[in-house]
């Protein structure tokens, strides 16, 4: 059985519940699948993770490690601004999302990703009991939200993938009510999906044009992190 330190236990347990809902496994363990997630003891979360592993579910995305340095820096930025509603664009496999949900368990987070299977993974966590999460497939250049709909928006390791960066940043800033936290590679790498390379002056100018004020920047292991305020 996996130890409690191996995973973000609550999130992995929720994923297992969402993925196996309605299955014979769930029917055989009503004590794990019927009560609200947060009414279960931590030992029950551990049992759920073990069931998921036995069923061959891919739980590696919920592994608790020391964390990426840039993700730790983002969490520090978020603690500084204390968001009340957050939009995470390009949630992907959850490298930043799951640490954010773990660090801010009561924060409503809406996740947007272009890939339907990423949306489905997040939806399983929501269905399993993490009701602060909302997942949807979408495009950063056409967001279905009102102006200033989210107190804080995170755009982490995403902008360098988008062909029309100006349109994406304009749209992201439109739905930002207070702060935008952005990260991107600061040096060339061998990822063929990275089609842009940014520096701080370029991003600061683009943010100003989109109605934001660049209020701080940091560099963490070949990545640029910027926080901007409306």
C-alpha cells in the first residue's frame, strides 16, 4: 500500500473515486465511494489510492515530490495575493494545478485546456469529491468568460505554445480581475512545441498593451515568472 507521503492523497483518492464510479470496485467498497470525500479519514484516502493502483489507474500525476522550483515560486506569489477565484489556463497534466489545489483546498479553481482528455482527468477529480474544481476544454484566445471574471489568472508554461500570443494575452488579461501570474521559458530548449521565446521587456510591453502593469519578475532555473496587476 502506498504511503501517505507518496501522493497528494486527497486528490489521488478523488481521481480514483471519479474514475471508478459505478464500477464493481466501487460497489464492493461503498464505505469509500459513498460518503463525501472530505468526510473520509486519511486512511480511507490511502485505501482508495491502493485500489486505483490495483486497477491500473495512472496516478503518477498526483505524486508528491519536492516540486518544481518554478511551481514553488508560483505558490508563493499566490499566497501573497490571496486569490478568491482562480482561472488556470493550460492546466495540462497538473504539474502546477495539483500543488495549487493542495495548497488552497477551498479556492474555487476553473481549469481550461485545449485537450479533452486533460479536461476529463480534472473532471474525474471533481466528480470524486473536489468540488472546488471546474474543468472545461477551451482556447486561450477565445475565453467564454465576462471581463474581470476571475480574481487571479495563472498562465503557466503556456504562452510559448500559442501561435497568436498577442491575442491570447489580450484575452487572458481581459478576464483577469486583479492579478495575472505568468511563467515561460527564458532560454532556448529542445522542446519542438515551444514556438516562442520571451524576455522580460517583451512580456512587460505586451502586458501593458493588454491593460496590465508588470509588478514583479523572477528567474527560476531557465524560466521567467511575472506577476502583473490590472
